[in-house]
């Protein structure tokens, strides 16, 4: 089989475009199915969080809510308006503390608790995860809006 | 007084950047050779001044001069001397000064080692580097001056972030910056070629060694960062697809494509426009990485103070760099001639596929890294793109890349015959296949993914060895670039085997351990024998003594620690690792647990093949260095050599 230079060039370009669009379709598909959305405790209790899909929760670890049973831990995440219990198995990150911000990733179980696969570690003691701060701000805004109403 | 001297020399250096960015370039337009000749001495003097400024800041750190705000915020009298020095780049301002030191260093190196280049070319390259320098100088002086004073003077400094008090972190930033900033040299060569209107083999040859050295540093920097995360963050991961890591991976992927594409441009005169675009992209992505890491849009150990003006500054700088270089490209590209013809199966076509795969991979990483930031900036909600996406996308792109690597190294230029390639590679293919099917059984359990990983690793490793043996049989001197190429490919294979091994066979146990308790990860048994308090120079720690036994024979004791630094309330986990050829045993200490008898949570891991990752990275770095040292790049009489090369090329075509 002998190709003229023109055919060769056409073949190369066509092949290139084919490979590229297949790759792009594949990448976008993977992207779409792996986005992890973030919800505040209030949103979760309002039923906005997905069932059977991984998502993130952010807020503060409620004071004196941390319970340990061996390496199984549970704690309550609050945005000061609503609370959600989070269960996790494993070692908590160094910066995990009651009264401090936290972000956890996982799924809801049947009891409305979050089964976390990951509790996120950040690197600075004064640092508040932006998602956690966002949850507190939203709850504060909601309260402010309510107090204006009556 | 010393800090003022530092500030003064920094301002002087900024003025010199301006001189370097304007006069030599101007000189190339009006053919004024004396203006062009300004480039070399200006570049050298600029480096000396920045180095002096850097030394002044280091002096302020080593003498605990807390009247300098930056020193007070990042050092402490109790901090060990070595870390007082490395604290110079422990924060935002100082790391930018380090960046500038690297940039002027590269510029000075180009000035020194460019004797074989025409003067006009030197003037253009150094001029472009000067322009880049102006941008960063203004950034430092306007938004991030490390010499700002503090009043009243605090009695002691705040201390360096304990995570950064570590030997790995002492050298990680300088190496990574050498890589990032090195891309500016490749960029400067590309822009200089566009300005001159002569995109030819000569340009590619000049630019190659610089690009390869920058690539090697970038590889080393990324490897060091990964190594540090592995042992310092205390949970045994070595790559997290964290945006900060992605920021360094993107320029790496593109520069890998660039060093391959440059080869095609040098040898065959093709891919010229593409090569230039890759050089522009590699540098732009380095700047984007800086923006992501320095602007505070990302929160991590790297994002120090969050100051929006800094982010805006870098973003504008980035827009100018990309805009101007693409405009220049659009203006000059029509004049670029096409190179020699290429066959459907040829080394060129393999190189093209290499470029496409690497660029698509970069695009995928870019999408996953930037999308959450853009959505957040537009106030359209908060979301994240996690490791599953990156793993899902990255693996299918790397599999064909690794596969074509081997035929790409044996294919002839212009036109290759599949039958010939098969004859050369059949034993390699067979051996890799046998090993891929057999080795998983030997190492643990068989799975398709493990077998595929081993096949690709062995394919590349044996393919490189095969090429080397074939070449040794033939007469003639073998150049550094041949050895460098195969060493780097072999290193990549070792990394692939390491990743496959650790992903397939790692065992992680999070356990509760009291004194005397054991945990077994066959064939190893770990026993907690003691828990003691130890005092460090600026911290107190709780230290566990964990005996490791194999077949009831104790062969090592590991000492993981939980440290509490005086200067900060946050505890730090120091993992204890025993490394061997086949893998690591990894123990890190968690929190004390409530209960009748004292006990602690612990991570006990068996991480097979992890040392292969670091070994592979080192081989790649070494390969890059060896390739860049190839003698033919250092020939004085490059012009004459190129002329003959060009003649043989045209007679061949």
C-alpha cells in the first residue's frame, strides 16, 4: 500500500483528530461523574445532599461531641444552626480538634449520619477550611434574615 | 543596616533588569552591536546584586534580626541554625527572592555558557529573560518586600512552620524553582527565535540542553515534594492530586513533551511551530503554578499569607506573557517552513503521539485543578475534584504513552518498517509478557491491573536495556544524549514498577495499641514495647518504641513520634520508616485513647516498592543531566557543524 504525501497528511490529521476527540470525550465523562459537591449541615437536613453519592460536609466540630471506640470515632459537625453526626474509622489528622473547623468526605447512611471515608487535614492551627467557614457564614446569614422578619 | 543594603541591591538589580530587558533587544532591531553587547555584563551584575540581597536576608535570619518583619514571622531563636537558613524561603516573600535568585542565576549561566551563539541571539535571549525579571522584581518590590521592618521589635520570632522543619523541605523549594524558572530559559529561546524570524535546527540545538536541565530539576523537585509528603505528613501517601502538586505536574508534563519535540525540530526541522507553542505553554504553566500557589486561592502548606493584590499581580503578568507571546507567534508562524516529510510510521509520528498524549493529560489535570476554583470564584457553589477523577483519566493516557515509548526509540526517522521494529523488539515483548503474567504471583496476588503495570514497566526497562546492548555492539563513540535518554527511560520504568507494586500490594492497618500489644502484617509482627517522653531543641515529643519481628526474630526497632512544638499548639506526627530494597515498613503514632489501660492509635503500614519511586526519579534526573552534558552541545564551532548537518539533511531529503 503506498500513500501519496497528501493522503498521508490527511490520514495523520484525521487520525489525530479522532484520537483527540475520543480522549476529550473520555476525560469529560470521567470529570462529570467524579465531581464532589459540598453541603452544609443545614442543607443536608433539608434533604439537598445526594443519597448514595459521595459529597463533602464542612463546619465546626461541636464541643464535647468526639467519641472514640478504638479506632472508630464519631463526632458532630455543626454550622451553629444544624448538626450532623459523622462516623469515621481511622486516625484523625493532627489538626482535628473540638471547636475547630473540619471538612469530611463520605456518604449518608440510613440514619442520616455521614459515614466519612476521609477527614481532611490542613496544615495550620489558625486556618479554617474555606468550606467550613462558608457553612458557618451561611447559617449566620440565615439567622440574620430570620431575626429581621418579625 | 544590613537589611537596607539588601533592599538597596534588590532595587539596583531591578533597574538592571530594566536595562537588560530594553537595550539589548533594542540593539537587535537597530543593529547596534554595542547595545547588544550590554546583555552579558548586565546579566552577570544583576545576578551578583540579587545574590547579595539574598545573602543579606540570610544574614538577618542567622543573626535573629527580628526587626525585619519577615524574619520575625518565620524564625525563632530556638530554631536550629540550618533551619534558620532554610527559613529564608520558608515564607512568601523569601521564596520569591529565591525565585529571583534562580532566575538571575539562569540568566547569568546563559550569559556565561553561550560563547558559541551569535551575539544578536544572546542579546535576544537575555533580553527576554530581563523582561521576565522585571515582572518578578516589581512583584517583590511592590507587593512582597522581604526587608520590611517591624516596630516595636519583638523579643523573639514566631518560628518556622514545624512541617517545614525538615531536611527534605530545605532542598525541595530550591530544586522545584530551578525547574520552574529554568522553563523561562526555554521560553526565552523560543521568543528570541520568533523575534529573529529564524526558527531552525540551530535554535532547537541551543535550547535543548537548557530545557533538559530545567526538566531534570523540575523532576527532582517534584520527587522531593512527594518524598517529603510521604514521610512527613504521617499517613504514607506519596501523591494526593492536591492542586499544589498538580501545579508542578502540569509544567512537567508539557516540558516532557517539549524536550521530545525539540529533538524532532533539531534532527528533522519539523514540529517547529508546535515546539514553540510547547515552550510558551511550559513557561505559562510554571507561572500559573506560581499564581495558584502564591495567590492564596489554594489553601495548603504552600499558601502563606493571603493577599488578593498578589494574586491579581501574577494573573496580570500571566495574561501579558501569554498574550504577547501568542501574538508574536501568530505574527511569525506563517513564515515557519515545514520540515522534512514524515511517514505514518516513523519516529516523528511516535513523537507526535507522545506530544498529543502528554498535552491531553495536561489538559485533564488543568481542568480538574481549575474548574473548582472558577466555579467558586463565580459563586456557583463549592465542589471538589478528587483523586478518583485524576486516577481514572491519567492511567488510560499513560498506558499508551508508555507503550509507544519503546517502539518510538527504535523507529527510524522519516519512514520506519513495522516488521523491522518487531524483529528488534520481539524478545523484549515476550520477556515483558512472561514477567507480567508470572511476577504478580511471586509478589502476592494476580490481578489484571498489576499485570498491566508490570508489563509496561518491564517493556520500557527491557526495551531501554535492549537498545543499549544493541548500540554497544556497534562501533563508534556513544554520546551522552544516548545514555541520558535510556537512563531516564529506565528510571521512568522503575517508577512505573514502583507505583504498580505499592498500589497492588500495600497493606495499611489503623490499630489501637497498648504496651505489649502486637499487630501482624505477614510476615512482619510489630510490638509496642515502650512509650517515652523526649525533648528536642524546640519541641517535646512522645516517642513509641515499636519492635519489628520477622518469623519471631526481632530485627529492628522503630521510633515514631508525636511532637509538640513550643511555638505552636499543633501537634506533629513524625513517622518512623524502615526502608529496604523491596519496600518500607511504616509506623506513625496517633492520639492516646481513653480506656482502662493506656493505649494509642497507630498506623502500621507495609509499603512495598516505595523506594523504587525515589530511585526511579533519581535515575530520570541523572539521565537528564547526562543528556544535557553531551559533548556536541559544547562544541564551539556549532555554526559550521550545523551547516554541514543542514547540507546532509537536504541531500538526504
